[in-house]
C-alpha cells in the first residue's frame, strides 16, 4: 500500500492510501491545511488541537451543507421529472384526440367524395351538339 507524507499545520504525517490515490490524498491534505491556516490567521496560536478541531468542524459543516443542497436538488429533479411526465401524457392525449378528429374529417371527406362520384355518374351525359 503506497504511503505519502502530508503536511498539516507545519507538521508532517505519513499516511497510507490506495494505489493511484496518492495525489488525491495530497490534495485533500492541502485543502484541509488551508482551513487550519485560515483559522490560525483569524485566531492566532490557539493550540494545534483546537485548530485541527475547528478546521474539521468547518469541513464537516461544508459537507452537511452540500448534502442539504444535494437533497434539495434531488427534490427539484423529482418535481421536474413529474412535470415532464405530465406534459408528455398531455401531449400523448392531444395527439390521440387530434388523430381521432383527423380520421373523422377524412371519413367525412371520403363520404362527400363518394356522393360526388355517384352524383356525377348518375347524371345523363350532355347531349352532343350537332354542327
């Protein structure tokens, strides 16, 4: 298992990680260290343990906020999906009704055409004019 050395608050820590995760662990440690450095800048030297705990709580707070946002977005997606399905159902119903009316119109036109054909066939031919 690979090991990397990370630095938090000026101290180096050797940590093990999965193969291929070395850079990710270094990046996470650097991000966490930025929290510690930020609190150190805001509060001064208040002790390593307190700085680390404050940074940890800040990270967990961000994680909790991200989880709340994800849940909100999931709810938004569910509502949009339901609305999309309702619109799709409505469009299907409109299409069905349009097809029904189009078929009815086609039948009426066919009926009129049949009557016209029969009327034209039933009328006597015009008398030929003689010159």
